[in-house]
């Protein structure tokens, strides 16, 4: 008979952190050790875990999310890294953690949310979560000019520190923008470190990818107001459409459609989400945990 113990916020415990990383690697193919060593794992990311001896066997992570919105600022809780060791499933461990997180935070935030894959769509409603809609903004392009962007690779600590300063001093160009440096740098220090470009004309740093004629602008960091279409033009004439990973200030100038992502469904808990949907908002790409 296994003896389970609850533990949370143990990022400074080397043994437990290594076990947590092993579980994340085996479950999702990701690890958090580099993020930790770079100093980006902060108090805003809190694992709620069950352990057997010094082995983490189940987890639900709490992400403290502060968003700047045009109407008001919001403090949400985003749940992520929901996982259970395959040898410890079907024992109620994850359910226990979900209930504990909800009990701890339901009265301390503006709402709780998570992104679920298709295999667990019937699971989260058991805890009071409901499906919610997000909206995506895009626009067709007819660019004739040449490519003028300059890559800004985040290949070393110095470049990452410079990126931190840029993010800190930037002016939001979205109707809902995230204030969470750790989560920004989770992306930019790892699998998106080669997707940052500088657009000199707009004095802007852009996180972008190009796929099959689509320019996907995940985020724009600039100290002043920018023109998104001028930024799109800087990528040259190889794209037919720009898709935004955020909600633009002047969203009336863009085509809006229901955001449908493969194997990803937004679930929300708490009051106040009607305002989110009625405003046609979405959580920025780089805010997903």
C-alpha cells in the first residue's frame, strides 16, 4: 500500500524538482530544469503534487496570471502540467489535487482556467469547469515589398537579459496582455528562441512564425504604439495572411472567427467569463502554460 503525501512549491528542492522534471518529460516530453537554472521559474509557478517518498507521482501546477485589460486588470489562475505517473493512475490523486487547488484559490482570483486536450473533455466539468470560446483575428495580405526583418536569436544569457529589458519597457499592443516574465521566457529561452525578429521601421521586436503562406504574429514588444500591418509587410511578399496570437487594439480592422485549435479546449471556472467572451478576447499565445 503506497503512502501518498501532498507537497507544493518545492522548486528549491533538488531531489523533488528532478522527479517532477522526470514526470513532465515522460508525460509531455518537456522539462523545466533549464528554465529553473536561468532563474525564470519564480513564485508564479507552483506545483501541487502528490509524492511517494521522494518521487513525484501526480501534479497540477498553479500559474499566477496577471493580465492588463483595457477595461480592468485581472488576476487569474491558470492550471497546467496536469499529469499522473502511469503506475499511479485511477487512484484519485489528480482529482484530489484539482479540488485542493480550487479550494485554495477560488476566492482569491478573478477566475480559474486551463487548456485541455481532447482525451479529458469529460473530466474537468466534474470540478465545475465549463467550455469557453476564444476568438482569433486575422487579415489578408497583399505585400509587394522585400523582406527587411532582422533575426534576433536568443542564444545566450546576454541576449535573454536584453529581451527581458525589452519586455519590461514595452507598450501593450493588445486588448489583453500578460504580465508574467517567467512564462514569456519559458517560451523565448527554449523552443521559440529562434522566432524573434527586429523590425527597425517600427522599432519593434516580434515573435513570429511562417507556415504555408500564413504569418503568425505571436507577440509584439515595442516601447511605442506600432502599426501591425507595417510589421507584417517587413516579412516580405511570401505571406498571404497574417494571423494574430493576441487581440489587437483596433480589432474592428481584422477578420474575427472562433478560435479552433487542434486538441485544445479552454475550460473556465468562476464568475466574470461572460465579459471575456462578449469582448471577443483570447489569451495570448505566449501565455499558455
